[in-house]
């Protein structure tokens, strides 16, 4: 339960990080909050030659609004922003309340004080909350290598359990959430063995309602019921354009199962996960609807 | 493999040390500094027995490298004592309300409770449960742990009056 030997670099700039990754030949790994990497090192599931510590790269931390033009723009969360900071951030509470609700379910105080937003996205556990909420918010990630920066929508970023589009020589730089009208509501529900544990299944929803009371935006995402977080487009399409209430929502959830391919493990079987996904989706959508206003 | 020189203030005492990169903060505190109060439980971030305060906030010492503690201020359970070495207010409450059975989780519970009470001396039951949510007690003596924290909170409020 002790890590194998590795070289250590305390990076001071993003350039230094990407150079180290570029020269690392796949044997270099980024250390952010360490809440996943440290156990992997201790159990020797990860045996990097070099660990690049990004905790002192000031430009990798912080939350801001960018490209603000008449209410548009995006909320940018830098990768090494602590989950505890993100949870307390008034900017995130105002512009991405779904993410605030999701982070409240992430781990415990001790882990949120170190764990980072980017770390959750880079690790890409199929049941983790931050990737799920970000996917429901139509977010993007920025990835940087020595060759430059590219942006990817999260729909293209998650490939499978702990697998993403990030190349070995890239660092996940930041999460970008498009600013949405303040009238949208957000809902997040999950089932876990204990509060703070990994979700068995989780559901995230965003609902927008226009001045006539008709749904003009619907996002529903399910985690823990497939190899990666999944948007349920078939349900979203049916909700949009409707006057929503609890009956209308309950009536449109039958197609959730078709979009998911849950696995079975010691926590739950596939049939249970599908059943719970539907119940949690309904709760998340109702919570979002209750918050949405014209 | 290069060692790194670090400086850290541990329980208000400045320390300098040379550490191997792979050394965890937990092993550093126990083996190099000789502070055995911080317990080693699961060593992979599940049990919370190794909780310490890093610059005032609770973290898990097994999930941080010693080299990362360079320039930091760390409080271990030993740092919760009074200046004369007798148990501090919170520790006293744990003794009085029987907030421990085997004692293995106790240092982590104390650290989590200390962090809670530092910002909130009138915590609700839900807030206490949330604060110690990351600490496992396998004796399952949670009720008395919670009562200990409630007793400490009451005494803190009385002392503040």
C-alpha cells in the first residue's frame, strides 16, 4: 500500500505542465487534488515515472464569467479549482445551480477540500456527479498540449469508464458552461449506499419554461447506468414544447431504458439500475420544473 | 530519486525535513515527525482515520504527499490538546460522553469535529452528521460521538458567554 518510486515536479505554469507531459512518453501523470490518484498510486494501479503537481499553478484555479455580451458568455471553471471552492462559489450557484447541487453529493469535507473539478472530469468515473451535471449543462472542456488548445463538447469527451478523449500529452485545462437564462430550474438526485459515497445511479435535469408556461429547454442525464454519463435525448425531445406537470413528465420516461446499458456489480444489478434511473429522472425533472419560471 | 526539502508548521512548531516524493503526509507525520496520534486506517482515502487540518481545513493525510505540505500549516490530533498537554475541550467532551470505543477512528473524528466547531458552535444534528460523514467508526459508536460533539459545542457556547 505504498506507491512505487516516481520523480516529482512541482509545476509553476501551464507551459511547464504540458512540456513535462509531452516529454513524458505516457509515463507522466498530473497530480491535482489527489483524491483518486493517490489511492491508485498506493495500490500501484498507477506507476508513473513522473508526477507533475499542478497545485501551485495559480492560473489553473478559479471561477469566472468570460465573453460576457448581453447576458451571453460562459462560466469558466479552471481545472484545479477545489470542489469545496466550487461548492461555495456564488458564480456557480447563480449561473450553474445544477453543478452546485451535484457537488454537494461529491465525497466528504475532507475530500472536497482537496479534490478538484478537473480531477473528476479527467478521471471520468461513470457514476461521478460533476461529469454528469456538466454533461446536462451542455458544457465543454478545454484540453491543452504543447501543440495548442482544443475545445470538446462533453458529449464527445467521455468515451467509457475512466476513458476520455484526452490524449496522454494533454492536460484538462478548464470546464466551460454556456450561460443560460436565469429562469431555468435544476434538479439532481442520486442513490448511494451512504451520503458521499459513489452514486449507484444519479440523475441530473435542467428545465426551462417560457412565458406561456411551455417547456423551451429540457436536459436529462443519467450516471451510473452505463459506461459513461448519458444524455437521454428521446425524453428531452418529448418534454420540449409541452406544458409540463408531474403527469406529463411521468408519461415521457418510458424510453430511458433504451438509452442506457447498465452493468451489474456488487452494489446493484442492471435491472435495479434501470428502475432507479427512471425514478431518479422523474425526481430530478420535477425538482427542475418546480424551480423553472417564465 | 531526488529528495525534496520541505518546511511545514506542525502543531505550531516549525519543521524542516528532506522527503522522498512518494512519502505520504500520513507516513511523514507518523514516522518522520513521530506524531502517532494520526491513525493509519485504510491508506486509500475511505476511512478518515488519518484526517488532519491543512491550513485550517480537514483533509486526509493519506491522500497527500509530504512534499505537497511544503509551506503549509498542519494540525494533528496532538495539536488539539491544551498548552500543558492535558486534553482540550473537545477531547474532554469525547472522554466524558464516551465518544469512543476502540479509539481507532477517534483522531479523525476529533479533527472533523474541530473543523466543524471552529466555524459553527451551534451545529444541528444534520450538520454534525455531515461533518463526520467522511469518518468511519467500525465499532459503530456514532451516537455517542455525536453526543460528544454536541457536549463540546455546548461548552464552547458557555465559554463564549
